[in-house]
C-alpha cells in the first residue's frame, strides 16, 4: 500500500471540512455541469487521481477516461469503471 493510499481517512476529513468552509461557493455552482477528460497514462496514478476526483462530488460531472492502447491493466480499468 502506498503512503498516499494510507491517508485516505485524513483526506476524507479534510474534504468534508473544505466542503463546509466553501459551502457558499459550492451552493452557487451546484447546478454547473462539468466535463472531466482524463488521460490515464500511468495506471499506478489512479488511486491519487481518484482522490482528487472525489473533490468534485458536490457537482454534476461526467468523466471520460482514455489510456494508451496496450499499456493498461484490467484491474485498474475495473476500478475506474467502478468509480
């Protein structure tokens, strides 16, 4: 387990505090629809990117993920699909 993944609980708490702190901004933009396009070049970076994407949870967004043909692993792609 990477050091980054080990701190998921702490990041979750910080995310909740940030949501409280920025609640006015979140409310003002809650109807904004966001398109996120992610090129996942390094499969091992998915856990970190996933944590950043969780910051968008108050908003409506679509996620498009691309990767290099022949340079991916199905386990990571399954995690992306599950997200």
